[in-house]
C-alpha cells in the first residue's frame, strides 16, 4: 500500500523551518524570517556498526548561549574507562518514546517546512567549538546517537536453561540503559519468543550491543540504534506501514533530479526535506524509468536555512535484500 507525500499542499516550500535543541538551549529559524541561521548534516543507516551522527553549525549565538553549549560538551569516555570530568547534564530522563542517554547533553533536530516538520535526529553532544567565519561567529557541534549504548555497555550474565531470545534481548537492552524501542511490538516480540530456546542455558560476556546484533541475526532479524533506542526489522524488510510515495509523474511529490539504480540494485534518490521519510521505512518510487517498492537503507539530511541545500539524499534497496 502507498500513501502520498505527507507534505500538505498548503505548505510553502519557501518557508523552511528548523529547530535545534541542545539541553535547555533552543535555536530556531522559522520561515527564514525569525531566528538565527542554522546548518546541519544528519547521517543515518541500517549498518549497526556505523553510528548515526549529526554535524551542526549555529550562527551568531549570544556569548552566554555559546558558552553554555561549549561547557555542556563532554567527550565520550574510552571503552572501559571513565571521563575525567562530568558533563553538565549527566542523566537525562526518558521521553515519551523511552529514550535514555546518560552520556551528556541531549541534542535534537526538528526540520521541514512551516506546518510540516519532523524529528530527524536525537542524540547527545560530543563536542562544541566556536570559530570566526568572516563577519559571522559559528558554533560547530558534533553529536552521536546512542554512543554509550553501542560503545560502553557491557553484559556479564548467566541465563538458565530454557531462556528465550526475547528474555536475553531484554536483559541486553537493560544493560545498555536505553529504552526498548520497538522490541515489544507484536511482530518482533513473536519472532524473538518463537526462536529456539537456550536448552542448556548460556553465559554472555562482552559488548551488549554486539551480542544483541548477533542475537538478532540468529532470529532472522536486524537491529540498529536509532534515536537512542533499538530499531528492529525483519531481515531485508522495512518497518510496518504504508510506503511513502515519491513520484515525478504525473506530478512531482518532492523528488529532486533524476533517481538512479547502480549495478548492485542500490537506488539513489534525492528529495525535498519531506517529513515522514525514515531509515528502514518503505518508499514507493514512481518515475519515468524506475518504479517499485524499496526500503530506505541510508539517508543524509542536509539543511541550511540561509543556503540552497534543504534536502534528503536516500539510498534504498528492494524488499527482501540484505542491507
């Protein structure tokens, strides 16, 4: 099933909207008329060992705001080690989606058009610095998604005979100190519970996230960290729901340029900053030469409130193919 682009026809594509939240600090540019200029580049994929990241530039902040952001930046401690100093915000309470990141100051990016925006990134601040670029003062931020869960979390646990993949997954996620994501959705929970149990029990030791990825593969699933929590998918399949329609004929729903498919079957397509497009989600492509259902395997959001770029670059594969 497909659905048209969720961008309402009444929305003006000239009215770009972007809000970057760094802890208690909010920087917005609404309709290119109110607020400070913002540039961002967000990269996400279905590769579990490639973390989602976002680079952000905030222009001409006040001295107090700039200093607050720089002081909130906390380098990620090395695996097994400890940081030499504590971040300004050491513990962040879970939000409604169950996200919990205890590595530092939380960062979110919401972007799109006035009246049609979406959360495109949620992670934690890695570093911040301010440079001078001509007449502008630019604060540059580096952020990561689920760093502590993917890099630092360790599991050392003995599961008794009869333990299920679901109970093991829940323990690993608990050790990662993150929300459950879609672990308890009916499809994923059923897949984990129906996998053969550990009849003789099992002792697990090592990186919690790496063990979780191995567990997922053994159950015919994939798992990655998105917005700080696990995103589970049936291997080669997209997230449940209607496909996002990207077409150029009979009308263009936001496609930029001409999509292409390489010799490995990877579709490359660029769109406007359409809200609702997500990594792992289904899209239906209807162009003059390319038609069919694809799963988004990677995406790059590039936005400049005062520049030309305000787009999403996607790579996708047809359903049933490995990421």
